[in-house]
């Protein structure tokens, strides 16, 4: 099928140039007649065939773009076809003028140097043909890595075309009935018949209307199409896509397309909506604040406060202590909830991060004019122009390109810029070359594309939806705390119900029953634990911030300590996301460029290296960005304008010698930039301003070596014989197998007799040598691992944490990096075993034969549950070529197996998995805003090794909270038993409610908080991650140790003081039985020779003695909870907050007992010094017995005693 070409201002050479770039899959293009032969698959489209045979019409002659623009376009100053040689992006990247031929450099002998467009009127060179006219150098027939990969890609492309063709054949009739109409507002395309008959061709509008009449099929509007339907547009023939999108594209010359009409674009904008992502509905701040009060822990304290106030309301005299307790409980809730709200006030804001990916404006063809509009006003069917440096404004189908490359690293994880062309190379939209995606960066060349998806229907829109719909996984710490609160609540209310029943059964005064029952319930509430938890988490977050780890959600801190699997992205996380020269090959030897670790570091004084340096520095268009001063920035981190690979060479060369000064010594005279056809770059220089010419060249090694007949060895030229070729091949394969990208370097001194100083190099005539060059060596580039990452991964493994890689990059690259950083430690993976033995089905292998595996994303959708279990049971796993949905799928699969998963990443494609994981960890410097918002913590220095610090802090938090809870719960028994004795034995109550408050929020507060400052125990990072199903925050063993051991001994000390105090006044223990109803209260009769006032005074003294005994014995409890495994003497007393807390316990007790007015308020009296000394042996006994327990646990860690007594 032929499309008639319209008259335009571009030359035939321009059209040929564009056709050669855009129709590489169609070798039948006829440049002499200015026609394109469309792929044979398009001939299978039934609607086109049936319509074409009915009528003919001709495209009206198209006005010259230049003339039309100046006559009708108010935006005529915006011209994508103008010379852009001064554009730093284009100049550096090698794209040159996006709508013209490749540029070159000409140098006058006066020393001035100008970059010019070949064939332009200002050039003194002859009018050149397209760059594709340069002799094509065929690849060598040797089994090199690069050649094999390219051959596989070519075979895959052929299979894909045949598959599409077969689908079209099978669905002829179906295609006829579903062909969409072309909008009247768009300029019509005219299609000529395929079979060469003389029937008049039918316009696209008539064609669509005729089909609609025949099928009576109502067109489904584009706005209602799903993203899945739109992403199939890359496999459709261009003619069918034009009709489907109701647009007008000049297939012969897309750069001169009419595009949509402005009226129709406005209508479509109203239907489809803005080209922007729909923001999530924000939660009001006051709602977020109120939610802080609805947590189980705050609710428990709130209920306790309400009950206390109710008790006061029942009897204002007897229950006045409860008023103070209720007020203080509500103050605690208010302060802790306010503090927690401030810490967690940062909203999710994932959609805001996606918005920053959108470009502000874009160039679009409408009504045959090139205009610039806001990117949000783009609609499906718009024809847009994208240049180097632009962000892609929507999902585009590429219809024309000129050396166009995009940076997909934030989307797919691929470090290298990806080539984009009109050819459909894969059914997977993320893999094909003819799609480019919303928010990605164009880093080289230019393209013309048609919008196939906007806003929420783009690939980024799908990821945004995934990230927004992915509910954060509940953290293990949150689940533990909720479970603990439920247990405490059940215990408290059960005790209250029991004592209430006993009280009424024993005929105790009902007011006292109600008041003391509420007191029992409130006494079981760990009032100090909520502020302790908040302070502990906040202190840990501050410590981690000093180590460049920002914690966004306090409860997620402990999750890192519980993590069993870290699923890490590769690009920007394990690696630097900076292409770097890592190896050199010259003089037959591979040299390292890492001076710190390599024994075979390159010798900068070698004559061969000097020549290699000259080629790398001169055959290079990249320059340092001068828009800001970078003198104080390390060379490797400086910004460059140009290609990533050339930037790596520039930085490497600059570390050896100042490249700018070096280039000044060898001025550039002529240049051919790198292109995907030749796969090499060449430039001609002079030695000084008037020296002789010499040529330098770099490119694909197999191309460069084919153009050489000599090789430079030890500074001397030798014949490139079979020995040197074999050495080259083995070295090349070795570097490629390590995932490194190799570039071949060659040079050639030019004979001054043949190339005099006034010689003009001409690309059209190819009057420069492309053979008999001198091969110098190879430079191997890769995105290297971050410093400290291998050590961090080793530490993770020692701590029992599995580290796996999930990346969108190629499996070979992923495997190479995984081996370098230590994720894969075996020489041979299960994939290698299967390949060696010729096993096609990887899962038919016995997985016990290996411990490492690499799974490509293409396999994930078909995996069964058993196959998932096989993969995730291995310790060394790499997932490559994964999509964002698949990263989410992998995370969910690991969580189903019970793993606590921490996901690290920096790109847009990582955000759904970051939010779904138990802990999302984003990179702070290179990470996208989307990833940072979706994550729970952010590594501010992008250092993966900081995760180790987080793991240690997380494990310390769990230990600290267990210690705090154990110590806090140990006061419940001595606080509850006095009420039990009051109800059951009707003894005078040994501890008042106000003194319970003094213990919980007075003497205990600082010691409980001080555990947050405790250092980690020596063996903390040698432990395996805790089993969240077995190792609970509050376990049965902890409850037994706290309640039955520590609590009972404290209670014994308290009652010893209590009974001794009564004995001093002549009351034995038996005298106190069954007396509380009648004695030891106001208005009581004389009992034991003492009136009511004296009885109340004696009771206050006994309560004071009980209170003092509890405080002193709790000193021993605090020391007993200081460590879980090591001795307190081994741990030391460096925690000054703990030391101060212990001292404050005595100070507060002395203050309450001895300060006048204060003791009256709390119902205390001054007691004899012996009551301060009697509890000391109890405290010493608790410490000594605990040291014995810890010694036995360390001595016999696997014994039954250790299993029963280690909490």
C-alpha cells in the first residue's frame, strides 16, 4: 500500500534520512519515488482493503510547512525544524538538529571552530547526504556477547511480526466490524489501493462511515477505554491506529502531519479530562488528629480516666484521689497523642510526587501548525514532538525518530538510555521500542509521536493507582501493641468484675466497692507505657536521623529489626546510577580502574594507555555542566551535558588529566556522531592549530575491531593476527559476562600528503578512511555497586536476613551486580545448571542442587503456588525484567509465606511495592518524590549500608520495649493485692489510689523511659530475626517473670513493712482480718486501744511504709530488667539516664514522704528509717537471683531452663 507524498519544504535527502531511521524493518522503501511500503501485515486489515476498492480520492496539495507556519501560526517562533546546534542538550547528546541531517564540525586554519549543519547554506562544505550513506560495517562472525544478544533480539522481532500477521489473518472479519471512525474535525488521510487497480481511493472518513453503515456498530468512545486496551496500540499497524485515534498523520512524513483540529481536541479534552493524574482526596488535619485518640492504647487510658472521674462523682470525699488520677490520665493521653500527631503529620502525598514528573508544556501539531500548549491539555490522538532534554508529556506511539533515546531508569531500572524507534519489537509495552512513557526523560535525539494515553490511563497512571490503592501493611510492632492492650484490658476488667462480685458478696459498703473496683481496673493500666513508647520511638528516630535514616512513621522503626527479607532494587540502591569506567583492556591485559582494591591498577604512564586516554578524551562530545560551580564537587558526582557513557569516559579522563586543557591542545576539525546504524563515532583532530591530522574512533567493539588491521602493544603497532583476536574475544566476553558495556577504541594518523591542512572532509563522499585502523583497547563501563554495599549485605546475612534483588534491568546485568555485591555467592546458578544440561523447564530441576536463581519477569504470571514456594525457599534470589505490578506481586508472595519484608528502591516503579511492604525504604538523594512519599523510611545519603544501622536500632527497640513492659507490669501485683485483701479478707487497704499514681507516673516514669537510652547487648546482631509468630512483645514467659517473680517479691517487701508498722502499735496480722468495714476510717469505734483519728493515722503510716517498700524493691526490679541475656556488669552503667532514673526513684519517694504539705496531699506521714532499710535485701535478692538466671541461660542456651526462663 502506497501513501502519496505531499509537497513540502524538506529535501529528498531529509525524507530519505527519516525513512532510513524509521523504517528499518521495511527494506522495500523506495526513496526515489518518495514513497513508503507499509508492512505486509497491514494488508491484512479487512476494513482498509474493502474500503480501498470502492473509491479513490487524492490528498490536496499540502502547503509548505515553513510558509504555512508563518502565514497562519501565531506560534511561528516555535520551530522544531530550526537549527539547534547551540542547544547544549542536543550538542552534547549527539542529536544535532532533530529535523535535519547529522551535523559535522569544520575548522578553519585561522583557528576558529564552528559546529555547522551539513548541507546548510552557511556551510562551506559540499551538500552531504544522510549519515546512513556512510559505509555500513558488518558485524564480525564471531560469537561475541553483543552479537548474540542482538541476533536474539532480531529473531524475536521477526517472530513478533509473524505472530501479529497471523492474528490479523485470523481476525479479518472481526476487524472489519470493529474499525473505529475518523473524526470530521481532523484532516482526512487518503489511502491508495494495494492491488494496483484504477478504482478511486476512498477517504478515511468515507471508509469509516461506510463500515458503520454495514455493521451498524456503535463506536466505543476512547474515554471509556481501559489502560489495558490502550497499551495494545503499539502492535497495531499505523494506518489502523490513525483511524482508531481519529487523527491525521502524514505517514510519508510524520513531521508534516496535520494532527487534530483544535475544535475536536477541545471536545475530546472535555470527554477524557486533563492529562493529569487524579489526586487522592486529602484527609483533613483535624480528622488525623482525632484518629490519634482512637488507638487502642489511648482508648484504654481514656476509659480509665473516665472511670476515675465517675468514681469521684459517686463520692467526692472518698473518691477525691480518683479525680486526680482521671485528670492526669487525660493529660497523659493529650500530650502523647499530640506529640504522635506532630511526628506523623506528613501526609502520604503519593500523587503529588507523580505530578512533578509531568512536563509543564509540550509542542504539538494541530491544524497543520506547530504550537506549544500546556501538557495537561494534551488529548489522545495529538501529534507531539519531543526533543532531547524534554520530559515525555504522555504515553506516545513513536511514528518517527532520529537517534531518539529515553531514560527509563525511574520506570524500569535500566541504567543505559533506551533506543526508541517506530518499530514494534515486543508485545510487552514496557519492552517494545515504539512506545515512550509519560514522565520519562528524552536524553538524546528527537521523535514525533502520537498520544495513545493520557492522565490516569498512562503507565505512570497505573503505577499511581497501584501505589494509592496499596494499603500499608500493618507493622509487627503495631500488632504486638494492640495484642498487649487487649490482654491488659481483659485482665483489668476481669479483675474488676471479680472484685465487684466479691465486694457485694461480702457486704462491703457499695460506694467503697465501686470506688475500689475502679481503682483496681485503673491500677492495671500501664499509664507510663504510652509516653514511654512514644519517647522510645522518637529517640530512636532521632538517632537514626543522625545516621542519615529519616523515619516517617514511628511504629515502623521496629519493623526493620524484625525483617527477615530485604528486597532491594538495583539501580540507584545497590548501584550508584552513575555509569563509570571500571575496567580497561589494552596490551592484552584487563586492568582495573579502582585504585583502592585492585592489584592490577592501570599504569597512566604506559604509552598504550596514553593513546587510549587520547581517544577517550577527544572522541567525546560530552562536557561538564558550567551552569553552576562544581569545582568543590567530586569528579564522579559532577553533572555533565551529554550521553551517560561519554560522561563516564569524561569523568575517568578528568581524574587523570584536565580534559578541557587536553582538548585545547588537539582542536577538533571534523566529526561524525555516534548513531545506531554505524555504531561508532569518529572525529578528526590536529596536533596544535597547524599540525597534522589524525583520526580517533570509538564504538561497538565488534565493529571497531573489524575496521582495524593493526593493534597497539606496549606503544608499538603490531599486526592484528589470530592470537590478538582470540585475546580480544576472550577479554570481551569476560567483561560482557560481568554485565559491563565495552567500547572499542582505535586511531589512525592521516598521511599529510593525502590529507593536507586545507583538506575538507565530506560525509557524502566518505573521503576519510574506515579501514586499516590501529586498535588500541577496550573501556568497560557499568553502573558500579555503591561503596559499603557488599559489606552491608554480608552483615545482613550474618544477622539472618535474606537480601534479594528485584530489578527491571536485564538478567545478565542483574546477575553480574548480584554476584559483585554478594547477593549471589555461587559460581553457578540453577539457571546455569539448566542451560548446561539442556533443561528447558527450570522448575523440573531439583532445587536442592543450588542455592541461587534468577527469575525473569516474564515467568511470574504463570507461576503456581508450589513454584513460588520453590523460588522463595532459596536464600539467593534475583528477579529481573520486572514491572511495577510484578514487584507488588513478589512482595505479596513473600508476605503470604510469613516473611517480614523490607523493600528498598528509588524509582517510580518501586512505589507500589514500597507502600505494600512491611517496611518501605527509599533513597533520599536519587529517589523520586513518589518513592519517598510511599516509603516508611528514607535513606538520606542513599547508602544501603545505613539499613544495617536501622536493623540494629529496630532490634534494640524490641528489646527496649520488652524491658519497659516487663518492668511496668511488675508493679501490677503489689498494686492489685492490697485491693484483693480489702475485698476478700476485709483488711485495711495497704495502698491508696493516689500512691498508685505516684508509683506509675512518678517514681517509675524516668526509669521506664531510660531503657530507650540503653545500648544494645553485645550479641544483638548475631541473633536471627525474631519469629513474629512465636517471639511476642508480651510472652507468657515475660508475664511469669514480671508478675510471679518480680511482682510477688515486691508485694512481699511491701506487706512486711505494712504488718511491722501495725505491730508497732499492737496490732498483729490476725487483728487486721475482717475489720475494714468497721475500723480504720473516720467515725470508727475504739479498736486496740486507739480511737478513730489514731486508727486513720496508723493506716496512713502503714500505707506509707508499704509505698516506700515498693519503691525500694523496684530498684532491684529495674536492674533485673536492664538486660535480657548479658550480665548487667557486662552491659555496664554507661546509661546515665538510667542512673539518674534510679536516683530519682528515691528522691521522689523522699519528697512525697518528708516535705510538709506534699505528704499531707498524698496521705503520707514520716516513718522510721528502719522501714527504708527493710526492703533493701529484697532488692538485692532480685538482682542476685536474676544474675544467676542470666548466667544459666548463657551457659546452657538450649536447655529447658533457658526455654522456660528466657523472656
